[in-house]
């Protein structure tokens, strides 16, 4: 990662790899519950007459996200559907307006960049979407699709910092003087800030002629005594240069340049993702957000596309933010990985560190949930219970606490591990109105005593929770049997769940990585002792 | 176009293409028409639909007639009709109220009828067939022009409202709904009365009026499509690539929302012809001595019993033309809707 | 498990779609069976024909598609079968003992064989409550009165882990999360206590943690009711997790059939092994993925000989000329069948045949120049 390949026209000295390209701090995106000017009005139906109230509910899709992406790396962003990862991608690129927070791209805060400036900055940051069906306009041919971003930015343009010179192969006895127009770097790739045009000078019956190797350049000859003066300049229009570049890009992403005139529907899903790649690459961006680019593809095609993306990253020095719900894909493509849950990044570390030494119980749960393609890998797994809570009213403290198998016991009670496990399981069961709780309410034929005993057998078989906690549990069981699980739920939440440190404090810890990388961020109170 | 039989399939295709061009919103290049993969597919489907083909045949005939009449009126200074017929406004006023050839009733006997006036003459002795001939020109022009006005205005308004959403949508669409809330004919009459109280350019103003009044229909139609198209990833991709909104709307959003609008436009042409005929009948459209169908109907009103042909022939013209456009519109709708395909 | 009786037998099943472009041979002569209490996987990429195969079992193939050959037997019933017509030996007609459409609807679907689809939202009618839909389904298929159906519905919903059944019973499908909706569909499938459940990519639309919940649930329920399952999926991980036996499909054919463990650890067909090698692993870091070159050809005009030969790195001339049928592998034994000439069960001179250039040898760039359309 020390050399910096640059195949495009941009030959400016870029900051080295490893420098942050994108810095995100405290980024938030809330969505209102409805659009339009009558949207916020809701009707309260409790009374006899519905009372209109003006109130907006906010869906906290992204809620205080912080990370940076270094030049040349791939940051993997993984999370389940609805965790806000796609919204994060769109907010990063300011395709949706962030509610709060800062995104610094190449040192410029995108929040301050408005209108035309932002539009120009989009040249350097591109996005590839998930759906190969809908990401290409069905009514446009492939060529114009790939050209569109270039057209929008009036590319190609000459880079003023690139100087031009010519390499002349002289087959005549004349001495050759050569002048090269400054803008030939549009047609030939620059290396180390110099664009070199190859020119051949030959003598024929009609006289001395010069030809540039690139079709896009023209060379004119003026004879003056025993010297000839060769002038190299752009002969092709911008449109022609763009078309040439599209054909070159099609080849680079593994398609046939002859496909220029085809429509998207004539391609398979994998090929369409390649077209998307070519479109993103056309403006020579630094940064590409890949929003689940391979999830709609078959396994064998996914492998092809992932490999191509890796090759292109090396060739063009690209930086990726690679979003996926698939941890296997992330493990293959990413250098560092961020795990997202309910609008927050809960863990962020180097790939090996995160996969081999996960510190957040959610990451753990995700990892154990993926079925490995090997029937002998039969780890007993304890899948997470319940559903992701609503992002409108997320849990206090750690957002994962309502499903976390490692929820920390409140310090008020002196629980043994078994006791706390039982209490936690019971609390969750009541909260979710699990089938056993449901059954205890539903059945009214048997006496309350039997039901109480049965419930106790189900949840507290081997443990005897005593003291203050025991009283709460007794009360809750009684309430459940009375057919009032709301009261039981409130009791248990108040006495146990809400008193845990997980509910009271927002976790935010940086740990010492064990397997590489510089930082291991794991927002879980289990590590409150180990953090720096 | 006029020389070929409308049942020729090549002709059918040719006609359809011309129509897309004619109704294009003007902002798109020629290659764009070619790029409408979905549309050309729709047109192929259309070839299998006999009712739509019948509609196309009727429209082809009336459009051909309208074009010939326009050439005659504008370029040849009525040379055609004067040579082969005679000028409608300069007709021999003596031969008034001739019945159609070979027709008689209790007021007129067939002996007066002549092949020179196959459909008879009116109360001023003008040839009814020639008046219908020029009436076709007015009807077709009026239908197409007002629809194009409504189509362009409505499409742009609806696309902008749908694309941006929020308060822009609120303002534009509430405005459209206000127009929508007024009965169509009354709205057009109001527009005509306000814009042209002297009735100097009554027909032109009526066309514009019908166009404006039909804009909300198009706007609402395209807006609902735009709502789904703007969520398509290629629109987002264009935005992310830094493409300007104007370009995105013209290049991506409108072409991909256009199919239902095209169907509506076809139906709207028929409706516009009917409305303008109605306006002319009420005295708000074509003014005498212009030969419009509605105008002819109006003049025929007091003579309904003795001279029924005064009203029957323009009535039939209106009927056939409007039915033609409706048949084509229905066919287009079926062809564009994959659920109806078998 | 092998001692159990066979409840479903599919023999030489052929299903074709008659389109304007030509005849699409979506399923082209597949054989497989399902025994009692067994989970049989049907795995393949999109376009392999696996969904059409299970639709054929239930005779749910719609115009312009039709089952054109083969035999499907469920227990003692003939779900599909043809015989040569009396007057014209070329013409084949349905056999008398084959179940009629009505019998399929009233006796088989739902009652004996239930189906679970990929998208739970599309399988539930959004304008009726979840409870009423299950209730109606039970009342129809089990011929029980309304209140009893309601009771059964509630019990099954509890069985599949739906919380608060009493209050959620009258909720609408959109008020359930994706995982809960899939649970509802499983409840519906179970409600009539069928002996066979056909699950068509039931966890594909779900998140991994929810998928894990559902897989656990299915495992659990399957053990409890001794139901057999045909599990259609493209996900090798799910196959490894849940299936007892696996059929690998490629372009309308089954190319390999083996117990799950053998399939992964004693792979016989190059397609299966390439497919496994192309998967990124959650449990270890791999340097570069070994992808299969090219894309699956269209079923309208499949390659000659072995259908995989155009993308196979092991292809030789004979592969393009002769079509391999599925045979028990010579090395692995009768329970492991494979359709590849590299196995000694075949004697067509593969090893003497010269290797040929394929998309696999030419890399992906070469393959992508070939004209092909949608493979979905």
C-alpha cells in the first residue's frame, strides 16, 4: 500500500494512504413520521371526541455515529435490516440531509458545502447500489449511463498541475522540435504528474508526417530546413474522449467494450453490477460507498464481482465503504469492520480482531447466527430472542440491552449467575409476552396456585431468588396469573432491567486490540474495567 | 400517410411513432424516443389488439383529412376545393337547404338533390361535405394542440411536484386540485371569457383553455408515477453522481413515468375534440363563418326536424373521431399494463 | 432415517415453459425422493429450476408452463403421470389414477403437502387479520367449525413462538415483523398437520439472527411432528445447517445428490465444489475467492452434453458431446449420485478425451462477452 497507482487524469499529489479520507462525528439522521404540512397532526382517540395534537415522532435511523475511513482501505459496515446502515450511507454522501453531526471529506465539512459546491464534490465520492435491476435507467443505453457522471462534471478536464511532454520516435533524418499542448493529459494517463504522448515521425513520399499513438491526439508537422516542428494537441472532442473512456472502463470491469450500445435489460445481474462499477469509476473518484452491491447476486457471480472490486481498488487506489448484512462477505473484502445496531455503531475494529476476538455481545450473536457452509461446524448456537426494538423509542443506555444475553445484573441485588440468568429470562419473557406467559394468562380453569407453581417451574426451576428481588418476582408472577402482564412487566423492568448499568449509562469504550489494528471500539459495559 | 390503407401494419407502426414524436414534451432528443424500450414493446403488443387498430384506422383517416384540408387552406388558397368542389364560404347562396343526394323527406324531395352536393347544402347554400372537411381540420388541430398544452404543462408540473415533494409538491398540487375542483366545461368557459372577452381569437383561446383545464389530470397522473420512479436507484445514483436536478427530471424521471400519460393523452385528444365542439356549440369556440363541427350543430339546432342532415353528419364525425381516440387509448392502456396481457 | 418409508417420489420430471422465444426447459428430467421425517435440500443458483421443481410437485405451474413428462408419487397417490395414448403412440395423455385438479386442491395441498414461500408479505393477504387467515385455512382444510379452528390456530401460533397470541390474533400482517410473519406462515403450514412441507427459500428474505431463530424453530418442530421437508435454497450455509440429504441443481438438472456431510466433504461434481469454493467464509479469512467463470446459460438453449461443461474447469471434449445421466458414484457408494464423467461409474473415455477451452479457463472477461439475457 505504499505506492499509489493512478490511472486517471488526476495527477495531483494526493495525501498518502492511511490518512483519514472521511471523518464522521456524531452523525444523526432522524426521519419525521410523515410528510406534508398536515402530517404532524395526530388524533388522540382516548376521549369521546378525538383531539387533534400536533406532534412529530422521530425515527432515529442514525443516532450519533462516529468513525473515520482511511485512504485506500475498505471499511466494512455490517448490520441487520433496519439498523440504519443504508441511511448512514446516504447521509454520508448528503443524499439525505443529516439532522446533526459532521462529515469531513478530504477536510471539507459536507454540512457547509451547499448546492453547486456539493455537486462538484460528488465527483470524488460515488455510490453503488444493491439492486442491479433498478440502479440502471432501463431506457438508456449502457454507454450514456456510464458517461452521465462525466457529463455532469464536464469531464474530462485537463489537470493544471500535470505537465505534458512527448516521446518522439524519429525515423527521419530531420531533427525534430516538439511542442505539446497542455491539455493532452486528458487523452493520455499521467504518471508522476507528467503526461507523456507517444509520437512517431516518419518520412513518406508526400513528406514528413507525425502520428500520435493515442487516437484522441493529433500531430501536425511544419518543415523548416533540416528541422521539423511537430505540434501535438487534442484532436478529439470531449464527447469522443468520454466515449473512449467508457470503452476502456467497460474492459476494466470485465465487460466487452462492444456493449456500449446495449440496454441494461440485455445484461445479467452480475454484469449490471459491473456497469454500476464502471459508472462510479468514470469520474475517477477517491471514495466509493458500496451499499450491498452483491446481495442480489448468486454465489458464483458474487465471487466474480467481489474479486473485480478488489482488483479495481488496487488499480485505482480506491477507498471503499462496503455495506453488507453478510458477515462472510465483509470478512472477505474489508480491512476494518464496524457493526451497527439500531442506529449506532456498537463495535469497530480491524477485521481479524473483530471476527476472532469480538467484544460486543451483538457481534458475537451475529457471528454465531451465520450458518457456515459446513455441516460439521455444528456449534450449538443460542439465537437472539425477540425482535429489534423500534427506532422511534430506542432503549436507554445500551440499545442492545433488551436482547443482550450478557445483560449486567443491577448492583443492588446480590445475584448468583444462575439467579440473574433466571430473572433476566423471566423479565424478557414477560416483556415479550412469550407463549408460556401467554398460556398462564389464558388458562382460567386451573387454580391460580397451580399456575404460579408452573410458571416458577418454567423459569426458576433450579434457582431460588430470595430477598427483595424474590419479592418482586413473586409479585410479578402473581400479576401474570391475574392476567395482568402489564403490571408484571412494569414491576420487573423497574426493579431489574432499568437498574442495570446497561440501562443507565451509554457505553463507550475503546479497548486495546489483541490481534492487530490500533483501536478496538466496543460499546459494551462488560468492558468497563478494561477500557483505556 | 394518406395514400396507404390504415390496415397496413407498417403504416400502423409509422403512425404510432409519429404520434410519440408529436406528443413528446419537447425536451427529449430523437434518440430518446428510440430508447423507450418499454414503449416500443407496448407498440408491438398493440398490433395484436383489433380494437386499438380500428381506433388507429379512424384516427389515421381523420388526421389525413385534416392534413389535406390544412394544405388546401394554408398553402393552396382553397385551390383544391375550388377546383374539385367550391369554396364553402363563397358557395352559391341560391341553392340553400339541399338534401343529401338521393334523400327525401316530407319537406324536401329527392329530385332537388344533386351529386355536386352529396351531403346537401346548408341554409346558406354552403356544401355540407366541404364544411365537414374543414371542420375535421379544426377538430384535429384543436384536439392535438390543447392536449399538447395540457400534456407539457401537466407533465412538467407533476414531475417537479413529485420529484421534489415537500412544500413544492404541496403548493403545486393544491393549485392543481383547485383547478380540478371546478367542473371542466365551466372552467374552460371562465378561462375563455377572461382571456378573450371579445371573442377575437375564440378558437385559439378555447384550445389554450382546454389545455390548461386538462393540466391537473396529467399532473396528478405523472406525479403518482414519479413518486415511485424517484425512489428508483438510478435516480439516486444520478443524484449521487452530481447530475443536476433539471437533467435528472428530463432525462430519467419523465421518460420513465411517461407511459400512463401517453395513454391519458390519447383519451384526452378525443375529450378535447368533444369539449371544443361543445364550446363551439355554446358559442365560445370557433366563431362563424369558421366551419367547425360544433358550430354546425349549433346552426342546425332550429332546423332539426326539416333538415336532420345538418346535425346528423357533424354528429357522426364527432362520434367517430372521439371513439377512434378512445379505442386507441384503451388499447394502449391494455398493452402498457402487464397484468392484462395473457 | 433411511429405514423410513419414502413418501414423495419424483421421477424424470420435466417442466417446460412455452414462450415466444422458444421452449424453456426449466426442469429437465430430475429424480429425487423424500423419506418420512427427512429434510431434503434442493440447492442451486437462480435459474437452476428449483422453484419450478417444487411448484411442479404441487402442480402449481401456471401458463405458459406445463409439466410435460415424468411421474410424481406421494404416498399412494399419483400426483402426476402420463401414459401413451391409445390411438396415437406419440401422443401422451394423463393416466386415469392421476389426481384431478379438484382432488389436488382438496386432498393434497395444505392437508398433505403444505408450502411456505420466500416472501411472507406476499403470502398473507394484507386486508385480513392474521388470525382470520389461519382460521379460514384450518376450517377449510380440516373441516372443523369456526371456534374450534380458532383454537387450533391459536395453539399453532403459540407453537411457533408468536408472543401475545390473544392480542396479536387480530392484527394485520403489516403489524408483524418479517420474522414473525414467516413464523405465521410456518404455523399455517403446520396447522393441518401435513406430512410434507415444501419450503421455497423461506429464510432468504430474513436477517441472519432471525434466520437462526427460524432454523432452530424448524428443527424443533420437525423433530416434534416428524414432518418431512423439501427445503429449496441457494444458501449452502443453510443447507449445511438443516438438510439431511441434498440435491444440487444446475440448469434444470440435478447434478449431484448426497447426504449433507458427503456433499460438503466428499464432493464429486465440479459444479458443487466450485460453488463451495466461491463462498466467502464467516469462520475464516480467505485470500481470493475461486469464482466460477461465466454465467448460467439460459434454459431455452442449454449447452450440449453436460450442461455445466461451458463453465467447467475440468471439461473435456466428451463433456460437450455426451450427456451424463445421474449415477451412483463408483467411489462414494449408492447413496451418493453424480452426473459427471470424471466418476468411474461412467465409462465414456473421459480421461482419454482432450481438455477443451471453456469460460473457466478463459477467465471471466472472456465469458462475459457472450450474449446472454436475464438469468432470473
